[in-house]
């Protein structure tokens, strides 16, 4: 099979779409024939060697953390899916012709492969952050960075729970945020006062998706620091903010079931731009630029 891969840390120019060993589904896992796999910022962060503490690479690196496809191997202990089922989910090394998933949900038949693939990381992250915030129906949430992959999922999943949403983006994405059902504000200096003006009443919780606004400003918007969650500012914990990177905070199967249900009902609509796998470098460059609306997805 072919997989996106790299043998030296670097930028999108070091990516290769080339032959690779086939993975197999171990216990509690499934393997899919990949129909689409999304690009997330973690992909180019991994490619750059950001997590390697300066150590050189040993062996070949593979990329991709979510995908959608057709089940073709079922590991021991898995009973909720069978070979031939169409699923979306999360895993590792998903930007390949075959990939192993560690969590999944049935793909709603009405949902495109690319949209289904886009929902894994973004949807699970959105569900996790909203649950950690404990934000309830009738409350007001500020989403800092509402127009990207995770942000658009947070906005729509919050609205589906009856939460009012104020969200930040560049001016160019304000109509998009309005279409999703949020009240848009411009990000950058002075964002907190724009949020106070835009919210009909107090802000009850803040979901920091972008990690760009000084955390003190976000904390000042919320009733208390614990009602701020960040997925992108890993020093925000010093201000009492809940920082989450997944791990023990995740309930991926529950999250993906919720995401699939919302996709089926058109209450979660993900805008996607697709690229063939052999043009992955273009998608990575766009993602690195930091101004993608919705999601970038690779397809065979
Ligand atoms: N901790 C976790 O578990 C976890 C999980 C997933 C993602 N992440 C991290 O979360 C971040 C967002 O991920 P993503 O997939 O949503 O990325 P993305 O799709 O690339 O997000 C792009 C969006 O960010 C917006 N943006 C750029 N500068 C901004 C600013 N100063 N303030 C607010 N928004 C701004 C852009 O809006 P405009 O186009 O309007 O400028 C664009 O729509 C990344 O750092 C990613 O690594 C963490």
C-alpha cells in the first residue's frame, strides 16, 4: 500500500506518497480501506519534529490522526462493526491507503467521505472541551478561533446543545460564523471588550481554540478560570485554566457517536477542501498558514 511519509524532519517539501508496510488491526482496533483522511495542525507539527526535543529521526515517519473508510479487518474484542461497514474515526498514520482506527462511529450514509474524515479529531476535541467546561443549555460561550476545523465543530456542537455562541475570526469569516449560528467578533487586540459588547449578557465559559489571545484576557471574560478551556496554549494552566491535550480527558467513542448523529441530522456541517494524497504538501502548506476555513482533507 501507499502512505504519506517522511524520513527527515522538515516542511511539506519532505513529504512523500510512497510504498509502506500494511498495518493490521490488533485487539480492540479495526482496519479500514481509507476513503479520506483529514489534515490537522498536529500533522505538520509532527512533521517539523516539534515534539522530538532536537533528536534526529530514526526510521520512517507516518502521519494522520483521523479518517473515514470501509472496515476490512476487525481486531479481537471488537463486536460493534463488521468487515464492509462504513465508518469514521480516529487513529494514527491514517494518511494512507489502509489505516488502523482506535475509535470510530458508523458513517451516516448521507455524509460524504471527506466530511466524515474531517469530523474525527475536530469533533472529538470539541466534545471534550465542551464537556470539561460543563457549559449548559441557556449559557453563553465564547469560542476564540471559531472558523477553523475545531472551532467550527465547537460552535455547532455548542449551538446543538442550546448554548449561545460568540466566536472570533478574521473579518473575512464573519459571514461564515453567522451562517453557523454564532455572533462573530474580530480576533486580536481588544477582543475581550468586543465579546462583552456582542454577548447579550454575561459570558459563562470560554473555549480557547487558537491559543493566541493572552490568557489573562480570556480569564477576565469568564466567571472563574476553571470555566476557560484551552487546547492550544499549553502555558494557560498557570492561570488556572483547564488545558487539555486528549489522553485521560477523552471519551472518543461517545464523542464520535455524538458527532456522527449531528452530521446525519445536518446540525454539524463541515466545510472541506479536498486534495489528492499525492498533493498533500499543498494542503499542509495551507494548514500551516493558519487561516483555513473548515477542514482540509486528503483523498485517494
Ligand atoms: N489539544 C488538543 O487536543 C488539540 C486537538 C486539536 C487541535 N489542537 C490545536 O488547536 C489549534 C486549532 O486547531 P484547528 O484544527 O482548528 O486549526 P485550523 O483549522 O488550522 O484553524 C485555523 C483557524 O484559526 C483561526 N485563527 C487564526 N489566527 C487566529 C487568532 N489570532 N485568533 C483566533 N482565531 C485565529 C483562523 O481564522 P481566520 O481564517 O479567520 O484568520 C482559521 O479559521 C491548533 O493549534 C491545533 O494544533 C489541539
